[in-house]
């Protein structure tokens, strides 16, 4: 019984993670840093609302190709 509960919990976490990744990718689009940078304030606000609406999320970070925030 306990393993089934853990399995269901893990599936819920993975499902939420997939959904959030999809939503973040939609927000970012296919742009590179040059296209995303001018939208930084707008994206920050959207990510903040996403974090606020999901208590299980501590933060959302986006890294560029060099691994910088």
C-alpha cells in the first residue's frame, strides 16, 4: 500500500514538472538570448506568477548557452 502511495505521489510530481517545463518553454519561445533579453522584465513577471500559483515551486531559473542566469 505504501509503495503505491509513493508511486502516485512521484507521478504527480513528474506530471506537474512536465507541465511547468512546457509552459516555460512556451513563454520563452524559440528565441536565443538576443531575443529573450529584451523581454526579461516581462518573463520575470510571468515566472513570478507561475511560482506564486504553485507552492511546490521554489524558483524558476533560465540559463543562457554559457550557463549564466
